[in-house]
C-alpha cells in the first residue's frame, strides 16, 4: 500500500525499476548541467554510499555529487525497506537501489555518511556490515564521517590500530591513543572525517585516492573550493535588517536539473537554524532528478506552496534546473510579488541569470556562477563569492553555498545562533 501511494506522487520510475531503466529515465529527463565527469576511464571506479532514516543529508549528497563529478559510478543504497528515506533535517531522498541488491557487487570505495539516527540505522544493517567487513578484509578503500566512525565502524571492529577522527560529540567513544583532532584522517585504506562542514574535504580526499592528485585539484577548482585558503569573500551593500518577530518562512523551489548540493545544503542549514523551510517542485510531480542524478522529493508542488507568502525565496542553481524554474508561471508570479512587497529573495549559481531575465536584479549588485556571470547586465561585485544588496542575496554556487547559507542565518538571527550552528556542523565560521 505504501509503495502504491508513493508511486502516485512522482513521475520517476517506481522503486522496482532496474538500473538501466533508471539511467534511461535520467538521460531523458535532465537538462544540460554545468559539469560533466572529469575522468573518462573505460573502467569506472564503483562507489557505494548507503543511507537510512536520519542520515545526515548534506554529507550523503555532497559525497555523491563530488564523486560523480569526478567520474565515479556511485550507487546510493537504502538500508531501509523502502528506497525513500528522510534525512536528519527532513530532506527526502530516494536511493538508487536497496542494500540487499548490493551483496554480490564489488566496490572500489564504501563511504558512510553520518547523522543520527542514520548512523545507528547503518550499524544495525547486517547486509551492510558484511559488505563493509569484506571491503576492509580485501584492503579496499572505506570511510565514514560524523557519528558513523564511532557508531558504525567502532561497533564492527573496523578501526583497530588505525588513527581516526569523528564528530566532536562522539570523540569520547574513540580509543584515546588512536583518536586525532583533525578534520580529515587517512589511515591506510580507512578515511574518517568530522561532520557536514568537512564533507567537501572528505569527498575530495576520496577523489584523490581513486583518481589521483590532478583529478582532485580539477574537481576542487570546479567546485570553487578554498580548502585551507579561508572563507569565501562576502560583500554587502545597502545594508538592511533581516530580522523577524516570527519564525521566518523560506521557499526553495526545485526542478529536474537543480543542483542537489545547493538545495540540500541550504535546506539543511536553514532548518538547523529553526527556519520554516518549504521545498516546492515546479514539475508535474514532487520527485525531481537533480543535476548529478540525486532523487529529491519536495514537500509539495509549487501550486500548493503558492497559497502562502514567504519571507525569503531562494532559487538554487544547476543550469537545466534554473532554466526550468524560470519557466514556471507560478514561481514568476511569486517572485514578482516578493520584489514588489520588498521581501527578501535571491539566487545561487546560474539562478541569478534567471532573476536578471525577469527584471529582479534591476539596480542591484550581484554575482553568479562564472559560466553565466556575463548574463548579468547590472553591476557585478568583483571577487565576491556571496553578495548581499539590501533584500537580494546571490552567490557563485557549489562550494560557496555553505558560506551563503550561514550568511542568511547570520542576517536572520545574528552571531550567536550562527556560531552555535557552525560548531554543530564543524564549519569554520567568520562573523565578519
């Protein structure tokens, strides 16, 4: 019964689909995106990323997105009876397959996202335990982040005589002699990391181990990462107060081809900050296939979402997704009303070009992804990853989105809540 109800909500192939039909559907449904895999080996590296109820969605999606951009064949497998899971901050993801279908497959890497109770759900899955135990015995790459090193790998005895790290809240569960206070720890075949804020570094480490230094550097450049080089520069003009007397309500519209990292990072961080976030699909169904083939289930349709007003509307990027957002008459009406009422709105990556097209950046200073920044006819802030001009906020996308999201939290709630949130996700926060 549950499966029947779920299938009626989406246009994607039902949970019983084969990988071939899934891939065919994705090719047919997605638009051109800003990135294609950077490696073209005839023998692709196979990666398993298991997910469960309460998995930290930022960690899962960043891992999948980065590794797919590098050219890996990434399989997202659910340890639950259903393919659809709800992450720790409420984002609904649909796995490619069940973990039980992976029992006889060989992987070059098995990478565990964290989150609670997600890590406990992974720990309690015996099928995953058999896969990962064999991975370690065969001396193939494996890793875990956040709570997963302590909750999963320690429970299974897969970190013996290896230096390791994990989320600060779980460090006490690690053996004192082997625990290290670092964002990333590579110990032979095992790689561990600390939390959502260190996941880009964690994922790029796997790119380096699977494909080499050049591929890792190329992907890092593509993502506009500044690992070890400080935070992305923010510039603010015509400063106004963004605080509210009530819980802020934010609309994040999504479409086939939306950039999944941008969607999930923004939603996750805002929900952690206790913002009322509504994810709305502009497609005919609420399940969309994002730019790197992650399946995301929205909270509702854009039609249903349009019955309310929002304090902020933020458009994610992804070239194909932004284009589809720009064609939504309902969303265009909402954005027009947002501008006319002086409420806050913005765009990420390629989305500012859509705002520009509809006259929503008139007399505003902005930025966008380098591939579309020449489409902005107004003033562009040189060298800035994030730009705030009064009630409009834009950013370059991808690796800048965590900073972008934290800047929204800071504008809404101030330094105290932002600092506390940053500590919780192990993110380097600069209040300036």
